[in-house]
């Protein structure tokens, strides 16, 4: 038997084996799942921090220059204090969309406590200090704000900025002005219980999302209490003593820095 006759049975065996094996198996590549979306929809948050500075009024000197009124020629120097306070509250909001820029509406409700006071010096007509006072009191206030915010989506990291408007309610604990007895004012106590008015704020911060529905954040507020009760206290003081002094109305601007936790529903 020659080599060619041996080759024919071998080729037939391979052909029969291929037919019995069936068609070739095709493998399809499965697409990876889409990345998770962080910080969508409704949320609630809690936050707390420090009221680090208050813009009350510039250091000012008031002079009694009406000869028909008491203490003609005397002056009152007023220098504000800037003590640190605390704040803490809750937020409720909704994030619109899933893109890079996400508009957000938010209700921001928080307690804001701080110390409001000033250092006062009274000088006689020749310039000598004849009395000093350090009126000061802890102010308990609540702010109720509606914020419009733009959030920027970079995955887990989401900075944001916005502004809000609303109202505040503030109450002194027991505001008193004590001045040593002199021929000028003697001792005095100013009673001023509470005040409510408009408020507005500017907000900026950033979230880091640990899961699609939970983040920690830091936040800064510039909070402005308009037509503030501090002006009313000053006007009450000068009216009691029949002073020809103009006390301007001024807003109470405050700088708040805090941190918090955010939970999406």
C-alpha cells in the first residue's frame, strides 16, 4: 500500500470528527455597568459650626454739639466686639438633573447664637475719659432660609455655590449697659427682648460622596440680618438720655463656617 492510499483514510477521519463536534461557539463581549450616579433627588442634611465674625459697625465717635441739650461738648466712643458664636441646623432639598451642573432648591433652617457687644468710652469736653462701659449679651437667633444652589458634578466630589433669602428671629438673653455712676449717665439697663426681620445669605461648599446617597460636606455662609436689632438698642440708649446723636441703621453681617452630613432618599 502506498503513502497516498494511507492519507485518504486519515483525512476522512478528521472530517467525520469535525462534523460530530458541531458548529463553533461564538463569545460576545459584555459591556461594563455604568458608573454610579452620586447625589441625586431629595436629600436631608444636618450641619454645625462656628459663627466666626460679625460685621456690626465701624468704630465711631458721637459728639454732643447742641448747647441746648445736656452734656454739651461730651462725646461717646463706640468700638464693636467680634466674638465667636455657634450655629447648627437641618437642610431639606432637591437636586435636579444628572449632568455636570445640577440646579438645587434647599430649605436651610438653623440656630445661630453669638455674642453682641461693644466697648464704650465717654469723654468730657476737654477729652478726658470720665466713664467706660462694656455692654454685651448672648443673642439667640433662628434663621429660616430658602436657597438656590448650583452643584457641579465631578462624581464623588461635588462643589457648589448659591444664595438664599428668608427671615430671622433674634432674642437677647438680658442686654444690660452698666456705666459707673458719674455726673453723665450713671447706671443704666436697656431692655430689648426680641426682633424679627428679613435675612439673606451667600453659600459655598463642597461634598464628598462615600456612597451614591451619603456624603460629608464643608460649607461657608455670609449671613446678613437686615435692619438689625443692634441699631434699635443704640437708638433706645441715646433716646433715654436725651442725646442729640444719630445712630445709623446697619445690617449685622456674619461669617459662618461649618460641616455636616447629607443623606439622599
